[in-house]
C-alpha cells in the first residue's frame, strides 16, 4: 500500500467538503448530499480495489 493512496483519499475528501460547503451555502442541499455520496463511492471504489489486490496477493502467496 502506497502513501499515494492516502493522499488521493485525502484529496477527494477535501474536494468533497469544499463542494459540499459551497453548495450548502447557496441553498442546494440536495446537490451537496449527492456530491458527498459520489465522493464516498469514489473512495470506496479505491479501497475495494486495494482489498482485491491484497486478496489476490494472498491467494498467489499460498497457491490457493
């Protein structure tokens, strides 16, 4: 696992929080919620990919 993954997750979090604040202050709470959910999905996809790579590595390591 690289430190790069942590930086990418942090960048998505910062971007989502800024967009959420801008949209919420302009009265678009529904779009702010959708941006938050989209950010969550993006981060979950990145984490699931890393977990998949981990399981593949363990499978190759033990020859399963």
